[in-house]
């Protein structure tokens, strides 16, 4: 089934360019379990709806005109503290780079100065890509005249600490946070950026430089493309090559006019510019001296255990005439949403170059893959001819990137096309970031290895796209004895690089490589050698069990070139490591070990990752670099000081003396925003040093946005009750941190006021603070507020809080919060309320279309707010949701499509598009949007389950299976998930035997797996069974007779405007013909959509024990069939 993703129109990009810097900085999300999406897409809209961070997306950081992996300076924005409002006015004032290179290792240190040109203090945000193998190890922030070094902190905890400080707008302090986002992209946050002032920050990373044709190449990424160029007031880069030797005279700088000079074997390069707009990367290239003796860099590590690094060249292959050509070639291109249009275009350029170089007699196939694959030819291989190549070119250009990426199935599908053992060559082009199917290196390799071994095919992985997941691609290369290289690793234009890669297919790979190392070389990485081309080099890092036993030793490298065994021995010589004081090799070894651990999903691997990251001070995907204002503040949060000369002793750090809360009262400057369905956001005035600016969160039916209004109408009251603390932590510390987050609790309460304007009472949260300062458990501690949803919402809000690390174990707290609607005064009426509010009764009735013309004034206000704030995500989402709530589906689809064009990496945008399209029966658009939503949040198990159910309802079992497999991997203890993943592998993917082996390996078989085993042994492959709609309060089921074609779909619109259909499942259960919902107070609309006008069916609607049946028919658009009133 072909699916099309909307493209960004040219006029839209022109409009966005006019926003003059109002582009939201990607990078972070509120759900700590979910990493942000990869760097991709077009410029983004700026704010967020309640419960969704403005940063759960990432932008396409670059659009390089020459290379397929766009890179560059990234995106710089500002955010109003305590809100999600992103504003223009933050720029890059100065950018100074100092690089030191020795023995092929480069240390890059960057000093950034970010300026805030606005009259308001802001939180600065900078999202940028780094070289995929870069190892970040330093973040330092200038606080006044002092440079404060950052510490490595567990990722989620660091984010909580930083956000808690920023949200405490009454007492702004000076944190900075550098965290991994996804693949090779990072996010830097600095707070505060003073009004009309600037802040300086230093960060540093190490990398191993690649060798290309005997030359070392250092690249500092600058190019973004003309449409995303970043202007710097001042730019400078200084590079020192400490061991250039006689090769210094042959050095050259590409991309910029730089000065080069040599002195005593050192090479120095300088480039500087004012008012600089980069249009190319800074590249320094110099020959690497060739020697028969391989130098080993050695670094001391204490306790007699040092570290070493050595580059080992791959021997020359035998004569080409003795190696049979691999004349069956399969190219598989990642066509998922994450690669972007530019990335896919670059992949296609490479693929076309490879196809042009095919020889007569060779056969080929081309696959484009997202959560499933399409191919040319549809089956098998086709012989190379002018006609077949032209057809393949046409096929490649028919698709736009869309949906999720099932990397494992893409590779299996491609390898399965090979027809002759030992004669196949498979080339993968993509970012290597799986978002469907198997998600970890080990599980992907386990699926691919059997078919790769059976076909004896050669697998070559090429990393392409705006941000590459080198952990996955590098890991697969080692596990599968495949080769791996980056598309952007070489020089020249994209066409030149594509030609180099195409020619490289003719160079044989050394496979099944083995190393024999001297005694004492232990814990060596890579553990398993990937396949490598003749003439390349492998960089080995490892540990020494003692001092080298001799001044020289020998290393042996053996392997096979197409079955022909080769062995080469080289002499080693030992020397001091590059910059031994910097511990470059130790950090590189730790980085390799952390990458190895990242292929596993168990708790032990996560714990060791964090420990290594902190011990060696290298950033990982589970840690972040955090800077706090001073040593006292580090101590207050229980973070040991390991960096800088002013670190405190551990005795001081763990004391409670610095945990005392400030004596001055803390006012609430958060404002009364966040009303969701309840309307106008009031600006909070704040007290003390508060910024006095609130920002109302718009929901589905708001009136507008209030900014610092000091609440002209009466506002809800949120007050603290008497707190009980059991453990060694001052109560005032806990109270202060909870008060800083009262805005979260107010959001929950305001939602409850929508259905009951007089709602009042107490919510008591009983929570436990763990040893790391996080909330490890929270429960209802005795609440009397008469709204279970509000109580649950408030209780959940405590889960994201972060406290100082307690002394002597855990802390148990009971914290009551008192809510009243107006602080004692009468609550004003709100024009946002629904035209009719049902109380005290529940019923089902036949409905007409009159409801669609209601609420014109509210819709006008929503539309006006969206037009007046084109950069506001929240206003745009409120406008689309308001249209859906009133049945204006055509308008909702139009506006949601615009939203996706403007912000293609916004998960909520795709969800709104799916809902609007589903209401109109546009199934293809709906399913692509849901698939893409998962691509943007691949670790969200619930999203995978929802997508799987949607694809099952549509009849697309292959894509459903991709998401069932992801869900099972993310929720390994869910028995139903395990069953569905194995069932669909046997039924859809034809892996019956492998599934039976997996079941046989299970120690404690569940009944469902035993029934699956029995069915498979009988030759049966069970279909997906959704069950029936029983057990839910509300359900709607639409069925037609078996002989009827074009049966319509059922659609349910809940009181909040959320759309539920079989292909847009809600939180309740669903099947191909029915949906369910958990009833809350309000009006539900039941509609039928699509289908042939001749199709007739029966709609059965149930509310508790009340059941009504309606005769319906198909037709264009959505027609209202029934209304459900759910009373309180």
C-alpha cells in the first residue's frame, strides 16, 4: 500500500524565514523515559500543549549542499523561564575553537558566547550535531568571574535538577545542562541569559581522526546550507598538530582560506572572521607518515593498569582476478521520516551512482523501507539493462520519507533477495536509528544473522542522514562482520563521495578478521572486528595489565578475502600517549565500553554505563553534564565535585548543612495558565525576584493568552497543608521544591474545574525520595477532593520532582495540597464552556448535525489566537482540537496538514493529523501520521501498541507486526505483548521455526505461548484477535453483512475533542469494527465515515447497561449517528 507524506511547501518556508529566529530549540521532553527524536525535518513551531514538551522534536540541523549528512552550528533560541514560550533574540556573539591533534587523536575545545538582545531574562538553548564518534567530556560555565566546571550526572536526575532551578523563577540561579538527544545530536541549555547581556560556556570533546588514502583529516562542522546559515559576530579556529613532522609541508585546509605554519615538527592552522556566515566545514588534511613499525600510544592509569591505542592497517587483498565478483547486488534505502527529504535525496544519489556502475550480467534490486518495504522489482532480482536501471530510478523518486524505521526487517528483506550463495552484496543507506521492530543491536543482529549466514552475503552499512546512530551501525558491523562507513566521512561533493562509495564496492572486504595481540593487552575494543576494506586502518584501544614487557612487540591480523586466508604480522613500538595529562585514551576506552553496554537493555548495563561515565568523565546516553552555580549548590544536591580546583571533599558534600531552605518566602510566579479546556491563562505576578510573567496554557477551547496580567479576575487557589517528613531531610527543603512546582498541580485542578466549577478539597500525596534524590514511588495519602481524575493527575505530577540526595537512606513524605476554585471569591463565568453540560443522567440518543454550528465565537477566538501567534504550538493545537470538537473535520484536516508542514517533527502535530484524517475516512493519511508519530518517539511502548492495533484494523499485518515487536522489546514482562510479537513473526514474516525455537527456550511458558506453540506445530498461524468491546463503559460497534463491500468506519468524539476510531485507537480497547472509551462527564458524538453509498450496516452503541442500535450507510465525509450523554 503506497503512502504519501505531505511535503513542506516553498511558500511555507518563506513564511518561516520571516519569523527571524523564532524557531524552537529541540532537545528535551517531559517524559523521562522517552528520548527525543532525531534531528530532522523543516523549521518548527514553538510552544507546547499541556503535558507535551515543546522539545519532543528535533529540527533538521543542516542542509549541506555537498554531503548527505547535513551538519553545522545547530539551532539557537531562547525560552521564557517558567513557561514553554520560545522567543527570538538569542544569537551567537562569539565562537572560538582550539584543537590539539597528536597520534591521530583530536581534542576540540569550544568557547561559545551567546547574547540575549531582548529586555527579558531568558533560558538559552542550543541544539547541535557533533561528529558521530565524538566523546564529550567537558562543560564549563562562566558565573561572574569564575569558570565553574560541570559534573557528570545521571540523565533524568540532571534534567529534573535543571528544570527545577529554571522553574523557580523567584530565585533564578546559574545552571547549564548538556545532554544527548538522539544519534549524534546534543542539547545545551543555559540559564539565565540576562536581559541585553551574554553568557559564556566552554565544551570539549575527543575524537579519533579517520585516515583516507594515507591522509589524516580533521573536520570542524560548520555548514548548514544557505537557508539555515548562522551568523556569528566573531569566529576563530586554531588547530595544532603536535606530531606532523615532515608531512606538515603537504598539509592543506579545505573550505576556508586559512594560514598554515610549521615549527619544530608542529603544524598550526588559523582561521578567523568577523560577522561570519559559514558556508562550508573547516577541514584540515595532512599526510600521515607511513612506517612499517606501528606506534602504540600508552597512557598510565594507576594501580599498574594503563591504556593503549594503536592503528592497525588492513593488508592488501590478493589479485582481483582470483576473487569472484559478487554479481547480485541489493540496495536498501532508509525512507523513514527521520532521514528527511534531503537525506533521502542524498541516499538516492548514491544508489543511482551504484546502479550506473553495474556491469552487464549483474542482477540487482532496490528497496525503500520504513516500517515495511517496497521494492523494484517487486520480487527477486532483475538483470542490469538500460530499461531496468531507468525503471529503478523512477521507483526511487516516487517516495517521500515517512513513517517509522524497521531496520531489522529491512536488512532481512534485502538479504533474502540474494539468490546465489556467496555471490550477494547488500548495501544499506540510512541513519541506522531503528524506531520499529527490534530496537537494540543484539536483537537486530539476532534476526539478521541467520539469513546473512545462509546466503553468505556481504553486508555494507553506510551511515547517511542528518544525525547517525553510530552505536547501532557500528555495533551491527561488529556483530554481523559487516563493513561500516559514513557517507560524510570523505571529501568533495556528494556526487564525488557517491562515486567513491560506488567504486569501493569493488574493493574486497577482509571478513572474519582476528587479531593476535601481545601479552598484557586486555579489554580491547572493538571486541569483534567488523569487515574492513583492504588499505583501511582499524583503531584499537584497550587496557594494559602491566607495563609493556618490552620496547617492541608484534601484532598479527588474519582474515579472509572471499574465502582466501591472509595473515600479516607487524612490529609495535611503545611511546607516551598524546597529551597524557588529558587521559585521552582512557576516555576513548570508556567510550567504547559504554557503547558496548548501550547495545543491552538490562539494569546492570545501565548502572555500569552511569558509573563509567562518571568515573572517566565522558558523556553517555544515560548521563548529562550539569553545571550549578557553585560548589555549595553541588553539595546541596549531593553531587560530588570531581572537576576543577574548587571541588569540596566528600565529607562536606554529603552534609546537610547546605540543605536549609532560604529564609525569604517564595512567591508563585508561575501564573494560572495551563487550563487545557478551561480557557484564559492568567499571568502570575510573583514576588521577590520573580519575573512577574505568566503564560496561560491553551487547551481545546481557550479565550487567549494572558501575559503578566496580575490576574484581573479571581483565580483558583492552590495552598500547602501540613507536611509530614520521615527521614533526614529538612521539611522546608521539601516544601520549597514542591512549591516551585505548584504550576503542575494547578494544571490538573483547572481541568477538573471544567466539569465542576465549585470543585474544592485536598489532595495528599505520599511519596518516597530515593537515595539519588528522585521520587521512587508516590501514592494517594488520603485525599478528599471529589474528582478521581484530578487526584490521579496531581499524584502523578510528583513523580517528576527531584530533591537533594538524602543522608542515611530514603525519605517518606506526606504532602497535602488544598484546592479551592477562587480563593474564597466567586468564580467568574467563562464563555469557553460547552453549550450544554449534562448532569445527573446518562443516555443515548439519535443525533443530527446541529452541534457542528455551535461555538462560533469560541472558534473565532481560537483562530484569531492562532493567526496572531503563528509561532505558538499551543494556539495552533487548540485551534485544531476546537475544530475537531465541533465536527469541522475538513477544516481540521487542512489546519493539521499545515501544522505538520510547519513542524514535521512534532508528534502531537501528526496525532492531530491522524485524528482529522480518520474522521473523514482518509485511512492512508491516518496510518502514515501514526507511523511517523512513533518514529518521533520510538521508546514509547504505548504508542507502538496503538500503532500495531491501528495497522491490524486496516489489514496491514506487516506494519502491525513491526510495532508489536517493538512493544514486546520495550515491555518484556507483558505476556500479551510477547505473544503478539511471536505470533506475527510466524504468521507475517514466515519465521515459524525461529519462533518455535524461541518458545522452547522459555523457562516458564504462559498459556498463550503454549497455545501458540501447539498451533504452530500443527501448521496453523493464528490471526490477531482483538476480542470484543465488553467491559468498557462506552463502546460503539459498526458491522455490515459479509457480502457488503465498502462498509463505513465508526468514529467517536469525546467531550475534549479527541477522535477515536479503529485506526486511531484511544486508551480503551478496539478492534477492526469497534472502539471503546472510558466515560467521563460530558457529551460524546458517534459518527460513521467513509464507505460506499450503497453499503448499509448496523451501529450498536452502549453506555453501561444501556444499548441502542442504529441503521447506518456509507458515503462521503462523516455523518453523526448518535449522541451519548455521560452524567456525573
